[in-house]
C-alpha cells in the first residue's frame, strides 16, 4: 500500500511498541516474524492471557518497567479472561482507553465484529490463512497506524 507523500507523516523517531495478546504460539511467532520483516522499527511484547495483558498494561508486578504500547493487537479467545473482557477493561481505564486496539482473531462472525466495535475496538481483522497475507496486513497496520494516523501520548493518572 503506497500513500501519496502528502498523506504520510515522518517515520517514527523511535521503535513503535506493540502489545500482541494471543495464546496461540504459532500465531504469535508468525506475527512477530511479520513485524520483524517490516520496514518500520517496532518492538513486539506478547501476553498469552488476559490477566497477564492487564498486568503489563498497568505495569504491575514483574511488568513495572514495561513500555506503554502504541498499539494493541488482541485475540478474542484467551484463557483466564477473554479478549472481549480485556477490550472492555482497556476502554474503561482512563490511562489506557486512548491506546488503539485492533482485534486480530479467527472469527469472522458478524456478532463478534459488531460486539467488538460496540466495545470500542479501533479495527477488526480476521487472522489470515497464510504468512504472505499476514505480512500484507502487518504492512497495512504499520502504514496506517505509524505513518498516517497521529497517536496520542500517554495520559498521566
């Protein structure tokens, strides 16, 4: 995806922080590989369940030095607390609600898409079936969220 230069802002001055919340090890590895092969510098942190994700986001326990993510990629089907609960919790929290959350899940069910947007997801993407398509999705995410869109700074609580 190539955008006219007038639509693009300068590349980020620092690596973009991404939090990938997904319990499928294979999907996590593929996503990390796709981000590693991309043109923009990014760091991907991962959480395999909703409880760990919230601890990371709130910088609690062993995650006190966890960087604040610029973007969250969230699977809906997670152990301990599912993605719908995590999305609702993020969007209720004054310090977290302005972080864009993209649902990246296997479900293409209309009720899941509608519910995710009702919970204030910023986008909904069905997981692709092959690595090349995943790389294209990662490229589109990076182009839009990290070069076109202006992201908010962290809110002080």
